[in-house]
C-alpha cells in the first residue's frame, strides 16, 4: 500500500470508529502525523484527497474538519465525474439509472402510504399534455422520479439517483423536442407507475419503471446512431 493510501485509510478508520465525528476538527498536522506514524507530506496528500471527495473540509487559517458526511455532500464527487460525460457515457448513465431506479420504485411501492401514492397521481394529473412546455415537462419528470425515490427512506440511494438524473436532463429535453408523442407517452407511463405504487404492487412498479427508463435509453441509442 502506498504511503498516501495508508494515511487515507488511517484517517478513515478514525472516522469510522467514531474517534472523529462529523464536525470534529482534526488534530494539527504535526501531531496527527506523529500519532499515526506517517510523514507530514503523506498526511498532507491524504487530507487533499479526502477533501476532494468531501469527507474533510479544509478551512484556511482555521483547521481541517470532518464534514457533515451527509449523502448529498459525499455524492457530489460522483456528480462532478458524470458532468464530464459524452453521448456514449450518457448511455451508461441511463443503464445505471434504469437498474437503480427500477428497484427504488419497487421499494417505494411496498412502503408508500395512500396519501403519498395519491400525491404521485396528482402530480401526473396536474400536467396538461396539450399545453405543457418541454421545460415544464422535464421539471415534472424530475419531481415525479425524485418523489418516488425519496419514499424509500434511503438518503444515499436518493442522492445517487438524483445526481444521475440531473445529468440526463439534456437527453430528456432533446427527446421531448424531437420524438413524436413523447409528452403523452411520458405522462401515460408515469400514471401507470403511480397507480402500481398505489396498489402496492412492487413487481409491477419495478417492471414499469424499468421499461420507462429503458424507453429513453433506446431512443437515445437510436438518436446517437442516426
């Protein structure tokens, strides 16, 4: 193991064990490096790496702190990476989204209350397919899928899917502008998913969500090829 990797592992171990908690300030660099038996240079590189992935927060003139370790914060590093995608990697993002979101939808169907399920149905019903703009349709799409994932109660899953979804907005707008019947198809599929959740039919909800995302994936593949 490289010296810097060893330093990263030792700092992570302090956090995992609870010796360092969210919001805690790390000991001074000299003290910490001596305590862990590592050079100050390797300690400095480890801190930089953990700062990049939002585990540590370096405050100039103040010190280095453990962040809140909240899911949305830790997953910002992933969002940064997927921001750099091209059309081919965008397809890969949709593949990951299809796998995660379909399972999340199935989980949501198992736990959603009647009020939560009705809120999803109301969200779909509030969109007028004859007058909705593409921007408003995409905004509805983001709300709809985000509300479903949050029903799972899993903050890390919700943050991850939100991050992936935000990177596919360009494709959603593109499809809405170019594919005939995209608005009606989107709302129809959303309504079916919401009704499956209302019926607590996890298997059906999973299948419908899989087909829904796969439809966009298939369209994008054809558009790129063309």
